[in-house]
C-alpha cells in the first residue's frame, strides 16, 4: 500500500441526515480514508445533534468555515411540522443551508456533472452551465397589498436625515394589487465578488443579466455594481482570456439555449430560482448536480444539490437494497479536497481530487451506474448496481489511477 496523502490544514466536515448520511460514511470509508490522511474538523449537523445543541453546531460549523476556508457538507433535513413529531424536536430549526449562507454572506453556484452517455435535452450543450442565484431580497422579501377601491398608491421613503422622496405608483380606478420590494448595495456587491471569484476559480467566463432597459433604477443598480466590482478582477480576467459579459435577461435566455455551455450565468433572485430548475432538468438529473457556496472573501463550502433522499432512506431502514446515486456527494468531497490542496499548495491532495473524479467517470463510462441513471443513458448498455457496489467499482478504478 502506498503512503497516504498528507494534509496540512483541516477541512471542515459537516455531516448530515438520512440516506446521504449513510452514503457519507461509505464514501469516507471507501474513497477517502484509504488514500488520504484526512484532517478534518467534524461537525455533526444531523437533526438530532442540531436539536441537542439548539442549533449552535450549525453556527459553529459556519464559523469554522470562515477560519479554515474550505468545507464539505452532507445534505441535511430542514424541519417541517412532520419532522417535529418524527424527531421530537424542541423547535422548528431553520434550514442549515440558510444559516450557513447568511453567516458566510455567500452565493450558491450549481453545476451539473456531465457524462458522454447522458445527453442534455438541449443538444448543442456540450459543457456544463453553472447558475449563480442572488439569494437576497426582491420578490422574496417583498410586501404586498390588495386594494379594492379607487385610490392613490405611492412609494415613500423617509430618510434618517429628514430626506423625503415619493412617487405615485398608480392612480387606481378600481380594484388591483400592489407590491413593494427592495435590495441593498452591500448584498449585490457581495454577490458580484463571489461571482467573479468563482469564474476565475473555474476558469470560465461570467454572464450576468437583468432587465435594466425597463427597470432603470432597480435593475440598473445591479449592472452598475457589477461593472464597478469587475474593475478589481479585470486584469486577471484579461490575463486568463476570460470574459465578463452583461446582457438583457431575454437576450441571455436566447443565447444560453443556442450556446455550447461552459460559462457561469449570474441571475437575480427570481431569475435564478426559475432558470436553475430549467437548466438542471435539461441536463438530466438532480442526483448529478453539485453545489458550492462561495463567500465574497473566498471561502468555499461544497455539497450536493439534492436533499437527504428520504424515500430511499425509509427503504434502507426496512432492510431493502437501495441504489442511491452518490455522485454529487463524492464531487463535494473531491471539490473540497482539491480546493484545500490549492489553498495549501498541496499538489498531491489537488491531484487526488482530480483522480477521484476521473475514477467516477471511468466507472460511468463503462455503464456501471445507479438505477436513477438507467433510463437516461444512451449509446451504452447500463449495468445498474446498488450504492455500495457502485462505490466499490469507483474504488477499484481509483486504486488503478493512483498506483
Ligand atoms: P431529495 O432528497 O432531493 O429527493 C427527491 C427525489 O429525487 C428522491 O426521492 C429521488 O427520487 C430523487 N433523488 C434525489 N437525489 C438522489 C440521488 N442522489 N440518487 C437517486 N435519486 C435521487 O428531496 P426531498 O425528498 O424533497 O427532500 C428530502 C429532505 O432533504 C427534506 O427533509 C429536505 O428538507 C432536505 N433537503 C436538503 C437539502 C440540502 O441539505 N441541501 C436540499 C434539498 C432538500 P425517487 O424517489 O424517484 O427515486
Ligand atoms: Mg425553483
């Protein structure tokens, strides 16, 4: 057996719930620990531990991510009424992802894992398209009114200095609806920094789109801030032959559909909500979608985009065999280890991240896959296996690559 790869700085490890917690252990035991002398600061974000610590563990794990700069996270349950009874919870704890995102002030980037035998619905897409969604404000923090009679609606601002601004929204002749929404420069600026940093990280161009021809103050402010922040990154973009490209949202949609892929598309909150569902569906499978949270100061938290796969977990508890796809969770590990390697100048660790992903592709390219992919594969005979056998097949190929 070759010597294990050494690490100099710990990785923040956030464990999670249900089926993904089972996969987490299998991935560590089979694909990480035999090869890497893993240094990690472990936080158990499983729902029981969150309840036991009044969710302090989630806050601590986010603070640790700020300290060490790289984290890998397992999917976690966001409690609802049914989970309150199932886990006998003290409180309906907030989504851990929401808590971590607000502490890191980060942006979430979702990227599909692409393989030759799964063709995207859009046939000219050859490379992944990453969607970055601004996760603050707009319609998600708006207030609304239903008006039922004629009258005047106004937008009013009273500044602390005594400055007063008002504009008429509409002179209603009858019943209608009203909505007030906002955003803040600080959040837009953080979003822009995360996007430019992540574009350099992936070596891909960045597209950004709004509707600033119609929204001349609101959407225009997004464009202005992106332009400003870009000045800090422009030299590096030029040096790397990358582009920052701003266009109208409707033009962006048309170009995205005609493109080959291979870029990052930054979207305002609502556009990102809608477009990320469209893009991930067109690429094939939620089980093959990775997610990374990037803070404006360059901290990274890697995870799978899917949830804890509850339906499979209940089957697993009954002793039934499950064929849950571990790809996105494995790529969270490979992404985090590669980033740790990059930050520490640890070439062996960085290479390990690449080889682990390579071994996953070797396996899928031979048709060995989990059940969810069987009906998506073309031009190859799928050989469906359970999760454990799939991970074992990856390990075999990883050992060959590292020999
Ligand atoms: P989910 O866990 O993503 O699963 C939904 C369905 O998608 C599954 O039932 C399965 O379909 C398919 N699927 C997802 N990932 C798969 C994989 N790796 N391999 C094979 N099939 C996969 O979403 P959910 O059932 O709505 O949510 C379950 C729990 O996850 C909830 O408690 C929610 O709060 C949590 N959640 C967490 C995160 C996060 O931590 N980032 C994100 C979303 C949801 P079939 O049943 O048809 O096989
Ligand atoms: Mg959505």
